[in-house]
C-alpha cells in the first residue's frame, strides 16, 4: 500500500483542481467580488503547472490529445502534400501504422503498445468489435453482481 505522501504526489493534479475549486467557492460565498479570477488563474495557470511538475509522462490524456491532433491534421490536411497519392494518404490514416510510429518514437511503453495493439486487432472487424463490447458489458455486469453480494 502506498504511503500518503506517494498518493498525494500521484494525485497532485486532482488535489490542485479541488483546491482551486474550493478556493473559488470560498471567495464566492465570502463576498469577494472578483472570485472568478481565482478559478481562471487556478485552472489556467496553477493546475497545468502542477501537472507539468508532478504528472506522469504516459497518461491517457496523451492518447486523447494525440488522436485530437491527428484528427485536426486529417481535417485540415496539414501533414499531406498536395501531390500525395491515395495510397500514401491511406497509409497515414492506418491505425496500425500510427500505433507503430508512436511506439517507435517512444511515446508508448511496451505494455501500452501491446494493450493498444491487442485492442486494435480485436476491433478490426465489426464482429470483433461487437464481441469486445459484449465481453466488457458482461464483465461489468458480473462485477456489479459481486459488489452487491
């Protein structure tokens, strides 16, 4: 079991968010007229600073940001040249190629790469995706039944 100091360091961003939220509400109900500045400065400056100092390098937030960035590139076609062939464009959007490139750049650990590769291969076909959803819903149902006991 982790010590309280280790848990605090692991959850520093969440703790900072709660502190900013609480300080903002205290200012609001305490009659401070510019209470919203606490929230703005807290969530725009303080919380990101805490995340930079104490956050882990490999989190799920990196995944959504990478996918968001990739969708922006695809939408605005920033990465593709105007004379690129259809095969090259297809290769750029292939999830397996993207996953391999991220692993090669060191953005993913071995464990994360294997998990994502397994998930990608399971959901490659419609049937595989449906089986994965059914399996996960069945597991959630079984866990909830165990919890009720």
